[in-house]
């Protein structure tokens, strides 16, 4: 249905419903969360269509962002519960997409890109040396670029066994950092250089004028409460004895 809506928007001559990069990203997100077969291929086709629209028309509303690439990678990562052939296709798309993004002049990978790619490896590649090497290589590139965030750290620990994780973190132990088991390490225990370029979304700050008006309203309400006359006390009635219902009255069994 999301595909049909996007197609209608693309073919429509109504300028009020012309699609943009957000429309494509929303449709890709629907594909990622669906249980449809071939969603990795279909999402990649949508991305290529978006790129074509941007290159031909040069319109900024079709300019792909890193979020679009990340959503396609997410489609690949959640192709885990499919047959082996589809898993291989999804992994191939994910690796090819990452390489294209690295060479792109439009946008560049961020921490979520690396984390989602490692998730693809963890979900699509069986346990073994190939999986360990792929995940380790991506993690090493990520830390060199200073893009290790919570997602990356969680996914690399899920993708590789403890001995491989120990090798990836050994140099931090030699540098005199915290001496505790690797399984107990948290993001804050990693070197700052590994996280230097991570851009985290900050929560929106409340408008100062809105906060001021809210405080003023609260003060007014408090004053009104103070000026209210005290309520008249209600006399307490004597407690009556309550007769229990019999089973035929309540409908319950004894």
C-alpha cells in the first residue's frame, strides 16, 4: 500500500502532493518493518530511483540523506528470517551500499550506518571466521573515524565472540585504561577518540516564553486556591452492617 501511494504521488500532476526524500524514506521504513520477501532488493530499487530523480532533475527535495541509506541497510538487516539465497542477496546489497556511500559526494556514513551494517553481518552471516573478520574490519574502520556510539558497541558485541572482542579492545587495556572484564565494559569505558565524531540528537529545549507563561498560570491557580473559602464539613454517618449476597443473588458459585 505504501508503494502504491508513493507511485501515485510520483505520477500525480497535483503540485500539493509531490513526493520528496521524506516520502521515499517513509516508504523504505515500511518495507523494513514488513514481512514481505525480497524487501532488501525492493528497498534498493527505491533508493536507486531516488538517486536517479536527484541526478536528472537536480532538485534538492530528492537529495538522499544518510538516513535514507541507513533505512535501506535496516531492510537488509531484517531479512534474517528468510531463505539462504535471500540472505546472501541482502548482505551483498548492504556491503555494496556501504561502499557506494563511502565514495558518495552527496552524503557520508555516520555512526548509525556502521551500527546497522554490523547488525546486517550479525543477522545474515553464520558464526565463524568470515563473520568475525567482516564485523571486526567494520568496527576498526568505525573507531578510526571516531564514530563508535551505543548502537555500534552493542552490535559488535553481538556479532563476535568474547575472544575476538578482547582482541579489539586489547590496546585500550595496554594504554592503562580501566582494568575490568571486557564483558562488563560500557560505552564510557572506550577511548574518547573512538567516539569523537559521533553526533547525538539532543532533546528539544522548551521555549522560555512558554515556560514563563506556565509558571505564571500556576501562580495564578495557587492564589485562587488560597482565596477559596474552606469547605463545610460533612457529618460522618454511622457504619451500617452490610449483608453478604447469597450465591443465587450474585450468580457466583459457593
